[in-house]
C-alpha cells in the first residue's frame, strides 16, 4: 500500500504509543488528593480534555509559551467548573502534574506488541512535541526507550509539528530519505499533514476519533499495523 520501500518508522509518543489520557487521569487523581482539591475527577477530565487540546494547538502555533500552556489549561478548567482554586495553587498543581506525569507508565493497547514486531524489520524513531525532560522519563519509565534510535522533540528542533523543520531534523539525524520513511501519529494536523509536507509516507492512528479524511490510510488499533507492514 506504500509507494516506496520503508526502512525507518517514526512514531509520535503521546496518544500514539504512550496512553496520555489514562496516565494523565492518574496524575490528576494523585495531585488533587495531595493538595486537597475537592472536585469530581470525571467532571474535571471531561472539561479539561478539549481545553487541553485547544491550548496545545495554541502552543504548536507559537501563540503561547510552555508556562502559559501549563497554567491556563488548568485555570480555564477550574473556572468552567466554578471551582474556587487560587492561582498560587494552580501553579503548584501545574508543577506537580509535570513532575508526576511520567511516573505513570501505561501504554496504548498493543503498543508493545507492535514495537516488538517492527523492531527486527525497521529502524524506529520518535518525533514528539512534548517537553524533553518529560518525554525521556515517559520512554524510560514505560520501558520502551530501547526500541528507538533517535528521539526528536520540539525543544530540540526549535519548532513544533507540523512545522517541516522538525521532520527534516529527524530525517537528518536518522540519515534517511523521506520517501523511505513512515510517520505514524494520532494528530491529523501535527503528524500526518506535517509529515506529508516533507514527503514522508504516513499512517494515521486515529486514537482521538477525528473525522474521516482521505489524506492517508487510517487505523483505529495499533495491532492493525501488523497487517500493513
């Protein structure tokens, strides 16, 4: 189904291999309990999820910085819940969230099976918009770091997906031509459209249930990769 022979596969990390939603929920549960924040976790997460995606989009577009992302997504959520949480405590929660997030290590269903299947056949790499100190801990804590030759993050590249430069940097580090690569990620905008701009082949793991499209083949479970590659 792919036009050119694939030698290298690039994965996104959050929502693609690392189960961000599950690990994030466990982190919030821990820090809310430790700080006496009395909100219904399920209600918080329901409101937080779309706000978080909104702020990540602003961050990708360089319209806010890292500290604004971390603070405002919580401020907005608590405000929407009409929960009286002072700014000082939100700053503490934002700090603790980053500190504890990588201590939870759940992977997406079938992620480990697929990595074990692919490793003997391809060189594997990561391209992530996440923060360096957090992403490294996620990879090591989940015991998947050893699968990847190169891990390229947005802080290293100075830009974020879908900016072409981060993909070009990853290709340069891997010493591979774009036509012989495959990018697998959950975000249509950041991963799929971004990688296509530099002529990488692409596969959309639609874990966020985004609307259907014709940019490339879509899968709904990582195990489907075994029938494709």
